[in-house]
């Protein structure tokens, strides 16, 4: 389906409205597929992207950073966030161009953070974002990216704390998006 090196899988009807599904770290491709199936209507075309993994320093369990597996399943290679972002851009671009329509982005946890960043990096390829359990990263201003105005994008935030909802809503609205959200219940 794609020239990207990321592990992806497609489900749902070929002519269904396309959604890129990005799950939280540690999730297998099957986990991401099940997440997309549970969260999106049956008539959508779901393109699942395998979740990232956490790298630790010297095997001592201290998180050092996240990476994605790329390349053939039998010989995976690690990639950085920037490498993975480039690979996800390939998937996003190919799906939007092949189907002739902007895609929806569904993310959970770290996948929600990535969905928010992707949607405003390439808004011409995205129609809506559903972010579950996260929003824009707190380090957004330190990231070497330029987010774009996106008045046509609708952002739905679910299962987030009040601070994430407020901060993400503010940034998304400043970029022109419509925002709806629900604070995590205790």
C-alpha cells in the first residue's frame, strides 16, 4: 500500500472514509488495529501504524526516548522521532493522494500527541483529529517544526486532564481549528 518503512495494516471497506490510527507506545500492530476497530465506525478505512517503543539507557529501565521499528518485520531497525515522522508523512501523503481526500487522525496516548502534531504540520492532508488521553506536547515550543493554520480541522480531545484540555485547545484554536473536549473523569 505504501512506500513507508513503518509497519502498517489496513482494515475496513476500500471506499470508506480514511483514518490513520496511531496508538500509544508498546502497542503491536494487532493492538492498533483493534483500537481503530473499537473507536471508529465499521464503514471507515482504517490504516493502523504500529506503536513506538521506549528506549532505555543501558538496560537499566530509565526511559531515554521513543523510537519506531522500520524496515522488514524479520529485520527491524530502530528510528528516531524525526525518521518516524518522515515515514508517517509518506503514509499520510500517499493515503490522501490515492483516495483523493484528507484523512482523519485517531491517536491514543503518544499516538494522540503525534496525531496533533501531524494534523498541524500537514493540514491540507487532514480533515479531523481525535486525540484520546493526550494533546499537544508540553515541549511543543521547543520542537523544530512549524505548525500551520488549519481552520478546516476539527479536533476532539477525550480522556484528558483539565490542564491538557486547556493548553491543547488554546493552541489548536490559535491555529484556527474547532475544538471539542472532555476532561478525564476521576
